[in-house]
């Protein structure tokens, strides 16, 4: 039986094994996907050595905090990974480790699914970690007009400016309280508000004085409705959570590992429904 893994820290509540194993069994692929907790960088190195030796390993996904660290162990990176400087998917091919990023595609497909057009829009992105870079790349590819990025650690946001210089502006986090700039869309890519700290919000949308955005997106999917989204809904703003992004990035990873497979929209809808039920139980 072929093997696939999710590597990262704190994977206990991850629903990725459910999503991937459902796809594998529905498509009749003889493979199993499991979590592989790695406590530190040394363990990451050992994991990569194991993967190179084990002929049954097809590939793996990467989550917090190794999406950037993994690149030094890969033999080749896709064009997207070169720009985003982070990978969430690795495929083993002819003994080589090839790095891909499907987060940005998951993000893009989720927006298309929700029916939000970012073309020519002014967008505020909260956070500048690995997921932020993938989202910003997606926004860039979809034709956003201006992207404002703010982050708790200003220097980290500054460091991504060069990746997308022409449309990216970095603003200090204090400015969010001081000035009411108008944005068409606000996207949270930080982990603020994620289970179990569900009372927290990354942005005071309740007291946001400028004319309200048309859409607010939180890429967190646990809980399905973060405090940020709840407060936005009270103001009548259309919202979206990160579950679709999660499922679509998984679908894209499966296509990379097992080229030529057809994952139908019916199967995707079924997975989304089951994931919603699973997350609601954890909340
Ligand atoms: P990351 O690289 O570790 O970045 C975390 C980001 O959150 C940084 O910008 C960090 O700011 C900010 N942050 C963390 N704690 C904070 C706090 N207490 N106050 C203010 N800012 C804080 O992680 P990531 O990979 O980008 O993931 C971020 C979130 O996205 C996670 O919740 C993850 O589950 C979610 N995600 C969802 C999907 C999906 O498919 N839906 C995919 C990927 C990630 P500093 O730079 O100041 O530390």
C-alpha cells in the first residue's frame, strides 16, 4: 500500500486525513494518508531521509511550522513555490522531491465557488505568514488592484513586500485603530480566533467606521464561524470561511500525486458536508 503524510506540529484536530482518505477510497487508490507529528527541525530532517528511502511513499503535505523549512530538502520547486517561498505539497518522483503550493489554488477556487470577484478590488490582508503569501499570490493572479498587508510583527510583513512589489502596501497594525481606510474585501490569514481561542478576533469590524466591505473572509475553518465572521455578519457583510480552501487544496494535492484522476464536484460537495459536520462537533 502506498503512503502519504501530513507533517507539522499539533495535528490532533486536523481533518486532512479524513479528506484525503475519503478521496483515495472513493477513487479506489491503494494508499493511506496519515498524520506525522514532527517536534523540531531535526525530526523534519529525519522524516525527509525516511521518505527518500521508503519506496511506498508517494508524497506528503506540510503544515505549520514547516512550509518554508521544507524547501531546503527539496530537489525542485514549482514556479509558484519559487514566488511564494513556501510549499504545502511534496511529490516523490524518480527519487526526487518536488515541491508545490496548492494553498493558493485552494484559496482561488474557494473564492470562485463563493462567487467573489477580486478583480480591481482594494483588499486588506491580516497576517503575513505562509498562508498569507499563498493568498496574496492568489489575489495577485486573480487581478486584485491593491493589496494592503498588516501584521503583528511589522518586519515580517515588510519582508514579503518584494515578492509582489507592484501591488502590495504594508501598513503598521496600529493604523487599523487610527484610520478608517476603505477596503472592498478583508481577509484574515492569521491564526487569531482559531480553536480553542475562539473569542479572539484579528480585526475590530464592529467599530470599523469606513463604508463596510462587500466581503470578509477568514481562512480559519475551526470554528466554521469565527468571532471575526460573526461580527461581520451582524453588520450585514457577506462572509466565507477556510473550509473550501482546505478541501480544494487537498484535491489539487491529490491531482499532483496521482496525475490524471477525476475528483468530481459531487464528491467535493460530499466531503465539504462531512467536514462541516466534523468541525461542528469539535467546536
Ligand atoms: P504562520 O506562517 O505561522 O503565520 C501565522 C500568522 O498569524 C502570522 O502573520 C502571525 O503574526 C499571526 N499571528 C499569530 N498569532 C497572533 C496573535 N496572537 N496576534 C496577532 N497575529 C498573530 O501560519 P500560516 O501557515 O500562515 O497559517 C495561519 C492560519 O491560516 C492558521 O490558522 C491556519 O490554520 C490557517 N490556514 C488555513 C488554510 C486553509 O486551507 N483554510 C491553509 C493554510 C493555513 P507574526 O508574524 O507577528 O507572528
